[in-house]
């Protein structure tokens, strides 16, 4: 069943960003931080899917921390639209991706095989280097598609994401993970569902 | 229904009318009227949508600009396809099938009138 998500007003967008920033400022768990950013991106861009990929330059991969609770998923940066974004500095979008003549590669850009229609990709740059890539997608059942307005909207968020130290929070979490992997697994989902995300969801209702 | 199906009623009154639909640019049917058509319109629109999407790509790549309307004449029918605008936030396609002796000129005018109304209904 097709559906249409209306674009947020300027006030709704800034309120959403401010609200999420408040929550993020009290959060130290790397996975939760990324999860909240992804939810915010989905809301701001009226997307059905969003993912934040962190660039590991040494291994030449982008990895996501929110697909699997225990394992990070890695995508090589030399292929697909995700790879193109990791190697560039410009955000861009591709509408009707399956019939476009873009560099889209399903196995890396949509390895979860979601029913996607349009894709927007934004590199987050810090000190002239790409540190992460944010990817958002509409569903086949979404009527709306991305426009230049969505790129402008996203630019509102870039300075804040640049300021988040994804690497150090990750290190902290990995120390905890090494010490008590099983306990973290049990608590992680509960923490996301009950405390932070419910506040975000309530805000966007 | 996110778009009122009565939008298609004006097409139904034109001579030679067989069927019509409004779809997303990816071919998902939003509203349709298939009362005078024996075949499955979902399949028909999906097929014509693919043809129309290819026309979008080709017309752009050879520098002709955006594809706005496409007309296919067969032995017995005329299929019309209209685009609401490729770069807009809402990119819809309008489809209509008429018999060959139908009032195709009026049908095209009506499709071009209906599609902006469908877009406005969403925004």
C-alpha cells in the first residue's frame, strides 16, 4: 500500500534536531548514539530507511554498528554509491535508483535487500577527511522522492554530527564489550527501546 | 485512499475511454479505474511505466529534456502516459487507455489537468 510522508516544516525540523541533540548529549553508548542519529535522519528526510556508516580508512571499509547487535557489518569503499560517497566530499541523491544509470550496486548499497526506491547519501567530513557516510532511502511504497531541499535539510545536521566523537565513544564501548559481551547484549536492546528511543519516537509522533 | 478516486471520473466521460490510473514513478498504483478493461490494469501500468521510465532516461540523455507525455498507438487502442514532473518531491505518472476512435485530444488535456490535482492533494 502506497503512502505519502509530508515534509516537515522548518520549525518541526529544528525542533527535531534540538530534541535529539538533548538526548544525544546525555548518551555515551556508541551504538545508541548512531541509532538515534539514524532515527533523526529518517524523520528529517521522510525516509523509510537510514543508516550511518563509519569509515575505517586502514581497512578501506565502511561499517555499520546498528544492523546486528553483536557484529559490525562492513562494506568495501571501492564499489557502489556508498563507496563513491566515502571517496567524495559532495552529498547527492538518486531517485528511482533501480532504473537510474548510477553506480548503484545492490550487494553493497542495499545488502539487506529492502524495497528501496530513492537514495540520498551524505559524506560527513572532519578536518578534510570523510569520517562517516549517512545513507537514507525511501521505500518502493513511498510516493515522495528526494529533492535538493533534502540536501539543504541535511546540511543543518552536519555540524552536529561532525562534533560527535564516534571513534572515542566506540573505543569505550568496545572495552565494555570485551569485558562483558554477554551482559551488554542483554541490556543493549532494553536500553534502546525503553529509555532513549521512546523519547525520540514520542517527539516525532 | 490518499488520492480521491473520483479524480478519474472526468476521464471516464470522454468517448472511447477504457481505463485509467495514477501511479508512483516506480509504478505502484495509487488509484485506478478498470471497469471497462478485461485485463489486469496493475500489470498493464507496470509494463507501460517501465516504457515511460526508459523514455525519461533516453530523452534526458540525448538532451531533449524531461519526458512529459507519451502516446502509444496500437491496432485498436491508444495508451497515454503523462508525468507530473521528474524532479519534484512528488513524481506521479498518469495512465489512460482509449479506443483508437476515442477523443484522444480531449483525453490528453484531461490527463494533464488531473495530474496536478493529484499532486496538490498530497502536498
